[in-house]
């Protein structure tokens, strides 16, 4: 009777280890999410920023780590230190912006134009109260949606 119990325990442990390894391999080989084809939460730039400004914790639960499609007016276009295109969108909060790092550069983006962007929301950054600067909300791996 004891040997049957030991066999069942060893068989259970072996199956558990095999399942863990299989899950690990699946997650490793899954690759990054396809932002272009994924479904997104659609929102206006000003409303996205207001959500983070009013209740950061609730906004993080709703948007952070998720794919968001943001509609707004281009405030500024620049390149970051990694030579990636960065597009800032106007918000209803003065200096604060929706700060979007693009996956692919697009030369046709102009300041003042309306634009639709889709990317992964990273949440809100840190503000600098000493300088009177508000924090930006960040999107990464973004694409322009036509």
C-alpha cells in the first residue's frame, strides 16, 4: 500500500514539473504582443490624462500595461536619445502631455494636426513640483492608426 502511495506522489510531482516546464516554454516562445492588430481601449488624450490626474490607482488598473488607442492634437514631434520618434499630445492640463514613443517613425506628423495613436500605456510619470512641471502619461511601442 505504501509503495502505491509513493508512486502516486512521484507521478503527481513529475506531471507538475512537466506542466510547469511546458508553460514556461510556451510563455518564452510566445513573443511580444502585436500592438497593431490587438484590440485597444479607445479614449481622447485629455480624458486619459484626466483619469490619471484624478485617481492614479484606478487609472493604472484600467489602462497601465494595456493597449490604448488615443485620439488627440499633436503638441510636439521630436527624437529621443535612442533616435526613436516621440509624439506629444495635448491634454487639458497645461504642460502635461501624452508622451508617445513610436515603433515606426512617420515624417508626415505635424504639430497641430489631429492624430490617432495606438500603443501600450505605461502609466503616469513623475512630476517635478519644484519646477512646477506636471507628469506625462506614457505610451510605448505606438503606431499611427489611419
